[in-house]
């Protein structure tokens, strides 16, 4: 049982060290290069950060985050399932999770493929001088067929 307490203590210290308020937590995650998906318990910024830092411990197989807790799935060294371990999120981390899920921390958000494409598209097209030309529609790769002449 001492091993479980050790894991729980280490994860608790990791979470406590993220910051004293939600904004500090966001700053720490940004500095670490973490980008997560809001409302995803396994791909949110906290889950990704915790999983990356704790990766050296082969007993931890997955990390999931809820509004108030972090859930670790464990494996015994023999490979058998080791159960689940629940760690309470410190108040600043809970505040960050709430704000992150609401989109208040864009510096640690991972853009989805559709959002990346939308961000890359020009907002409007114009033929006016000095304005970018409209982007051609490349959805039909076949070249136009020339009319037959006789």
C-alpha cells in the first residue's frame, strides 16, 4: 500500500506545483509547451502534462481529469491491472480546469483540424487592387476540357 501512497503524493505535489491560482497554472502549462483539448478528460492540458511528467513510472498507464479529481489507471509490474487511484485536484487546478473547458486559456488550447483550416482561410476574398486574389477551387482536379473545333 505504500507504493500507492507514494504515487498519490508525487502526483499531488506535481499538481500543487503548477501554481497558486488558475492563471499561474495556465502560465506553467504554457511554459511547458502543453496544448490540450477542452472538455476531454484524457487530452486536456492537465491530463497531458501529468501523463508526460509521470511517464517514467511504468505503473501508470493512463491519466484522466474530471472537474475535481484526477484518475490514474495503474498496472502491476507483472502486467496485471493495478486498479485506479483518485487524486483530488488542488483548488487552483480545479479553477484552471473550469476556465480551460470554457475556453479562457487559449495559449494552452490545441486547435482541432477544422479550426486550423478555418484559421488558415482568408476571411474574405476581393478582386480589388492590393487585396489578395480569390483562392481557386481545387476540389475538382480534372483540367477543363477544351471545346472541339472543326
